[in-house]
């Protein structure tokens, strides 16, 4: 498998460049190597609260998906990390003895694949990084034991096509997993979030907004949207409900009291590949 190659040209490249600038503005990658090594268990800084949620999903992924596969296969797993960003999850899998591959559109050093470079010094072996879209994965078919999207599936333009592509690179009996994508109970709640996000992106990031909003991503999921996209592929996703911090679990109640928009929740979604 390849090291970093050329990412797709625009509009993905334009989106990727603007996204990297947005991530830098959000403070991503600002904590240097120590922060990178700590992910997802970040306990300090402005992003710690968010990572406190994401760490719970990761723990559930290890307990519910990784450990059962370790026990049933009895060998190192082949793991494909789709939309891997700086590759922290691939690094965690590598430390666990597995063969991970990190794939992302972006190669920048903010929190794209380029930011994974320090892992080469601390890991027993560096995981391969592939600059590509998860909508056209340039890797062999039926190769992986698990392919996962961590905080990335909602960037897909076409949910069914993206799931089909991911399923095609997983061996029969392997797993697809979705972590940290926003799920709403009803599509209208997700659409309200998208409207708000478009508005605030235009207000806050005027010079980046056109590029950021140029990729028509699905932006959110519902159980029904996922089932409709996955069903024809023979994939049945089940939700593993994750116990998140109290403040996160209380958001629906807070929204109700404040008459605000219904919040999403992440959880872990898993399907066996037929
Ligand atoms: C919110 S970040 C999550 C990164 C990482 N998985 C994590 O957990 O920190 C979403 C990532 O998806 C990537 N992405 C978006 N669309 C993509 C696509 N079509 N193909 C590959 N990566 C994509 C972005 O570049 C970004 O790195």
C-alpha cells in the first residue's frame, strides 16, 4: 500500500484546503506531539470536552467491534480508517498490534495525514497513509477485517455509494463501523442543523464558506436513512448505544427546556459485511 500520494483534484481539493484552514482556526493540531499521542484521551485545552465524548465512542468501538474480532480471528486485524485525519485511531490500532491503514483526502499537517508523521517515531512500525477519497478507495477488494468511519461518514456525498465502496474492501464476515457521526431521530431535525450550520459558516468564515459548502455532503444520518442506503447492500447496521458524559446525555432535555433545536447523538453503529 502506498504512502502519501496525490489527493483528488477540485472540488474535493478545494474543500480539503478550506477544511484544513478551518481546523487550524478551531485550534486543531495546536497541541503538538503530546496532544497527538494523547488522542482521543485529551483532558486539557478547549477541545477536551469534545474529545471526552469521542473517547467514549472509541472505547465502545474497541470493546464491541475490535475485541470480538480479535477473539474470533486470533491474529492481527487489518483495519481501514476512512477519513482518518491525523491518524490517531490508526496509531491506537497499530499499538494494539494490528495492521492499520489511514485514508483521507487531506495531506496537510494541521490534522490531515501529514500530521501523523510524529507517530513514525513512537510506533513500532508506521501505518501506511493513503491520500484518496473514501468514495473511490484505491486499495484491493475484500482485504480488511474492519473498515470504519470516525467522524467522517457524514462528509459523504452519496451515502449508499460510499457504504458500497467501503463494504467492497472488507472481507466477508468483516465489519463496517460508524463512529461519531451525527444521528437525528428525524430528518427534519438534521435539516434544521444543516440550515443553521450553513448560516453560521457564512457569518463566521466568510472567505472559506464557498469552498466549505461546495461539497454537497449528507451532513447527518438517521436510522432510516442509514437502513435505506445499507439495505440494498445486504448490510444491517445495529446501534451500540454509548454512555456519554452527563452533560452530553442531558442535551435533549436542555434543548426542550430552552425550546432549542433537537441535538444529534453519535453512538457506535456496526454491520457485518456479507
Ligand atoms: C471530523 S474529521 C475526523 C478525522 C478523524 N477520523 C478523527 O477522528 O479525528 C473528518 C475527516 O474526513 C475527511 N474527509 C471528508 N471527506 C472525505 C472523503 N470524501 N474521503 C476521505 N476523507 C474525507 C476530512 O478530510 C477529515 O479529515
